[in-house]
C-alpha cells in the first residue's frame, strides 16, 4: 500500500481527531480512506448521471412518450438510490 503524507493546520487536525473518536475509525488512515471512497463514489455517480442524462437528451433512440416517461422515472429512482448511498 502506498503512503501519502499531508500537513494540516491545528484546527483540521483537531477535527480529524474528533472524527476518529466520534465515528469509530481506528486510525487516521481509515478515516481518510473513507473520505476518499466517498469522494470516488460521488465522482462515479456524477459521471453516471451525466451519461444517463446525455443519453436521454440525445433522442437518438426513438422512444414513444410512455416508454420515455417510464425510463426517466426509472433513471431518477436509480440516481436517487446512488445519492442516498453517497449521503450515508
């Protein structure tokens, strides 16, 4: 596993220490890995959302209005599931 060293002002160091104590992280590395995984998931969600919206907006596949409405509703449900996952 690679090592990364960062410098933090005292206020952020105190915040990290409080997060360790309050959220049950075993060490600073676990906490930062969790933050990075969350950021990565948000990035992936944003990319997926952009691709889905681009596909819907392209109108390159001829959907009838009813199918398009169901597809948009299903897409929104999927996106909401990812948003909920990222928020928690």
